[in-house]
C-alpha cells in the first residue's frame, strides 16, 4: 500500500508496478508549485511524488526530469566515458543496463492515483480507462497508484494496438497488420519475419511455432501455405494477442494456440522458434522478449528440439548474434548446445538489422549493434 497525506488528511491506495518495482518508502503530495530541480533531487533520493495538481503539468515535470537525468555534469560525464572506454563489451553492456535502471527509477517517481474505475481525478486528465483495462484487465473498484511513466507506456501501447504494425510478408494492405497488445513485443524488427517468409519450407503439412508472441510468425507460415500450425506460449497476454491477430487475419482456423512451456506434444516437420537474444535478467514483462536469463529458452529449445522433429524435418532458430558481439555468449557455445541436442546445422540465412540503433553512433552499445547479424539457423537431426 501507498500512504500519503494531503491537506491534513491521510490517504492510502494499492501500489501497482508492471515491472515489479517496490513502492517508494517515502511519498509526499506534490503539485504545480514544485520546482523541477527540487523534484529531481527528491526523485534521486527515492521519494515518490504523488501528483495532486494539473495532469498536463505532471507530464511537463516528467519531461523536465528526463532532461536532468540525461544531462550529467561535465566531470561525471567524462568519468563515465573514461570508464566505458576501458570496459570490455560485456562490462559496457552491464554498465549500460545499470544506467538504464537508475534512470528508470528516477523517472518513475512521479505518481498518479487512479480511482476504482481507472479514472484520474486531476485537472485536464485524459480518459485512460480503456488503455488500463487492455493492459491490466477490468477495474477492481480499488484505488491504485502507478507511476506516470508507466501510464504513458499504457497509452503508447493502446495506440500501437489500435494502429497495428504493417508486415509486408503477410501480403498487401490492409490485411497485413499485426496489432500488439500491452506487454507483448511488437514485430517492429522486420528482418526476422522476412527470414521466415523467405526460407524454403521443408513441408506444408504442419509446423510448431514455439513462443508465439503476437502470432506474426504463425500468420506468415499460414499465409505461405502451411496447412496447420500449433503455436505455444507461456504468457496469457501473448496468447490473447495472437488469438486476436489470427482472427483478424482470417487464419484462426489454421493455427491452434496452446499455453505451454516451449513445445506442444508430438512431432512436426517444421519447428520454428525466435527466442530472446540476450542472456540477461528482464526487468519487466515486455523485456522478456529480449532478455533470457542464462539463455534458458534458447537452451531449452535446442535440448528438446530433436524429440519434436519428424525424420527429415527442420528446426528454424531465429537468433541475433548481438550477445556474441557483447561477449555474453560465444558462437562456440551456441554450436556446442546444438551438438549436445543431437542436432546438426543444415544451413543458415543471415540478414543485417535495419533498426535505428544499428546506425546510432551515440548509442552506448553502437559497436556491437553495428556488427549485429540476425540469422535463421536450419537445424536437423544429427
């Protein structure tokens, strides 16, 4: 529970954090009179600023905190640059993650109260009821407190869900859009989708899609003529998202969705998996599509694939080599896991990522991102 006092009255509400962050130990009521410099100092000290003023001014304060978080004193910036220059790629990655986490903690200090029906009782507050319901489910009737930063993330996810992402591999518009749900990774990195759309199919009878996410790869396989796809995921949000997308695309009758850890029962001539590509701990549900602590999903897929492949079948592993450039995993280690799984490499198709960070020289991980290659590994029984 969050506790605070305002105008001499004590208030409480449930704390809500999608990332699982702890509630601030100290919370004060804040309004339009709070100077940004004071707010930034308090946020750095771990104080939660529960907003009681104009909602749009809270957004302006958050922007001011962002500018201060990104504007480091010259000596601090020089020291950080010196430390980063001397670091190994793995050390640079962990320093980058630490800096991101610290920034997120500071920017999450501006707090908003949502009433029992997800309304916000502040001046000029938008109606976020639909966005909150999509992300969190029906309102419970209890007041909750969430960070403004997280609420704005809900709004962004709601807009992406309405607009959708155009996937050229699914054909011509308008029937080629995937609509990601909150907490489900959006298929904005189209290079891995293109690899699945172009690789020669070993069979069109049946395919397994391990880790269905938005359903984009299942949809691509079905559009390519695969008669039946069995797709799995552990995340209920992902399954709901995939179900909605497949229905919208008219492919629901061709794709069976199952809540499973990795594989469905049985064997298939084609098993596809696009696991998270960086072996690190995720700090929120959306990050689980990128970070896979200990390479757990990757290793589980490679260890179990042989038992689910028909003779002559293929397992398609779609994987970025960014972890290798960051020295978080080696190519030799990946090849060893493939061999230990009773598998052999039949072939590989590579593509360079097209996302903006690969060309952003100011990015802390630019050298690794510039060298990154995404591959579709065609694996068969050894």
